[in-house]
């Protein structure tokens, strides 16, 4: 193991995705965390609104997409803010 990351006490990481050197972890408390894949540094965290997680995370060059309770969330890839 090169590094391990923690995002406070945000439940269990339920879904993990990797896109362009960023690891995205959705937790059981409906948070999405972005970690630098090389260093493990937490880049940002965002609350996705409800605890009903549906599917994993996808990303393109601009945004991160996550579903939660049948709602598609689009977040700025650099800041984690809702687009």
C-alpha cells in the first residue's frame, strides 16, 4: 500500500472510481470525496443530498457524475461544486 486516505468519519466507502489520477470515493453517508491518486491528499468533499446511493462515479475532463436516489449529480472536477 502506497497511501491510505481518510475523510473524517464519513461512514464506509461504498464505491471507488479512478479517473485521470483522481480517486473518487462515495460513502455510506452520501458524501463524495476526491483524492489525488499519487499522494492520497484529499482534494475536495461534497454532500450528494440523500443516503440512497445508486451507482458509481464517472468523470470526463470537466465534471464528475454521481447518482443518488435516482438523481444525477454533476460536479466540477476541480472543486466538487455542483454544476
